[in-house]
C-alpha cells in the first residue's frame, strides 16, 4: 500500500485560489470524513453539503448546484469504475478529490483519467480525522474549480421528480408542507413509483438539507445483522464483530434517516425501533451507554401499513409513530399524462450517458407507451427506454426499437386482453405475473426480466399475494 500523501495528479492545470464562497460536496457513507472536511473548511467560508452515497449525488447537485470540489471516500465496496461512471452520469464538471486504498488499482487509475480527479491514499485510522482536515483545507485553498453552474431543469420537475399531472402536483404540495417541520413521514406506493425520490425531496427541501441523508433498505440486510445496522455495535459484541460499527441512527444524527420497505422489519426489531423513536436514544449492540440521536425519520413501504397492522404483521403503536404524515404515490397508470415528459427526461439522460444523438420517440410508439399498464411503474419505463437507447440506430426511437425486445410488450398486452372487463386491476396484475411465472417454469429472475421489473419488486408482489387472506385460486394458476 502506498504511504499517505501518495497521489495520482490530475491531467488538467489547477485553477486559481478562491477562498470565499466555495461549495464542497462530500460523498461518504461513514460521515467521519464528511465531518472532518466540514470542520476544516468552515474557517475559509466554504459551504459543505453531504451525500450518503454516490446515488444521491444528482439530487444533492439539484438542490444546491454543482460544487467547486467533490470529495469522495472510495471504500472497498465501491470501485473506481463506479465512481467514474456516476460522476459522468451526473454531468459533474468540477474538481474531484478521491480518497482511495490503492493507487495501483485499475479502477483508481481509470478514475484519475477523468482529467478532473486527483486520487490520494486514504490516511490510516489512527490519524484519519486530523489528516483529512489538513488535506481538505490545503486542497481547497490551493485548487478551486470554476464557478458552480446553477441547476436549470429543462422539464417540469420538483427535486428530481418529473411530471405535471394533477396527482403529482398534489404530491409536490404535500412535500412542501411537510418538509418545513420534523414530523415523521410514511410514503406508500407500488414498487417503481419513486418513493425514495419523494424521501430525498423532503430532505433537500427541509432545514436539514445540509446534514446527512442516510438510507436503510430493510430487504437487503440479513435479519441477523439488522439490529447492528440500525443501532451499531461495539467490537467483540458478537462473532464477526471485529471492529466498532456506527449504526444508521448515529450516521444520520442531525439529518434525515430514510428506512425503505419498513414493513419487512421483523416484530422484535419493530419494538427496538419504536423505543428509539419514543426516547430519542439507543444502545449499541454489546454496549451499555445510551446514545442520544436527533433524526428526522422518513419511511416507505409498497404495502398498506394499516392492512399490515390488521394482519398482525406490523405493530400498531409503531404505525402511529411513523405515519404522522402520509404520502401515497400514485402508480404510473394513474398519471399517464406524465409519460411524455418522463420519456423526454429519460431520453435526454441516456443520450448523454451512451453518447447517442436521440431526440424523441415517434408518435405511434408514444401512443403505445401511453396505453401500457406499467406494472413496474416509472422504473419499468426507465429500463425500457435505456435498453432501446442502447440498441437504437437512428435519432428517433420507433415502435421497432421499443417493442421488439423479446415480445415483452406485445405479450403483456395480449395477456391483459384476455381478462374480463371490470376485473380489479390488482387481480389483472396478479394473474399476469402468475402466468408469466408459469411460462418460465417458476424462474423468478427470468420472470422479472420479462416483466421489466426488478427481482426485488417481483418478490414483494409474490409475498403480498401470499399474505392476502382471500387470494383468487384462478390467479395462482
């Protein structure tokens, strides 16, 4: 490993110093580096914003403008290739300071080739905070980027949420009303409707916008590790706890904690979460000292939390704590007038990413897009347009580009056409999913691919069908 201070220098010449009015964004899941940078740059009048992950960069930029300096902690779980791709997708044009483990790593060298990035070996844990402060201060005062361009959306959008339908305008209004306070918010809606975008919009419109936004997805963490992720643990508290770990309540302190798919949390952990919300403090796994926490809690679920309470799967007292303010995201089929705007938005995005000169979708193709049921909602539309962009040979997407992808759309339309009029939409969706599973002989990965929804989204729906006390036997064909 290279000693601290070793670096790969950027290929471009540094800009002149600009000590006042700098904007610096720190992407760091641990917050340790973020806090060190913030403390280091306050004396020179710099403003620091935070992103808890690379995925949040676009929204941080949308809320605050592109920064003069972007500091990224490239941990073992994030490759240099991923960092480079995310920076390019965001359209970021300023300077990048990347803290890395090994300068010889191919991904790190690829990142350095962006011409705007300088890769520096991350200091050891013993002197991490002090060295990061020194590094950030020296780098910021010596090399500042050109003035930050302002964010000028070309489409009707609200904190990254694209659309102007009446239902979406109502959502925007509710976001504005709840953002100014600290009330806990619960966002409900089908998979792919944009619940996480709503959570981020609330955070970035709130007084906590300059503090961390930390996300915890209850479906991606094994049950045995969930308590550690929530509350943290002390070294040696259980087998495998080889070092101290901060939980999300520590990481989100003074900011916002977003817990996705909360209804997947097991009853025992629901009780622990309830105590943290009620008391404003927690104890790490293996610890004895209560730790105070100040977070704004936002949760999301693709299930009806009231229904889950009735089924005994979710605590009623926790429901009343998390659902102080409810936001119900409408499915895409209930706001079809937003589809042309979404198409325009995603085409502009993927044209830039894949360097394709796409300008529009022809009228026949758009008409068919408007008619689809979209069980995967906006995420399904986005995936479909991305695939079509990759395969397109002209500057206008046609029906051929969009609807020859292994017969997906034609198959879904013909299958839907066999259902009798007046059948509840939920039942139509259930039958179509079950028939698709039958076609692929139970292969859920293949079924999710054909349905153009994520595997996780398919699993949610199947769990929901099993939980339904009155399932249609016909739907389980």
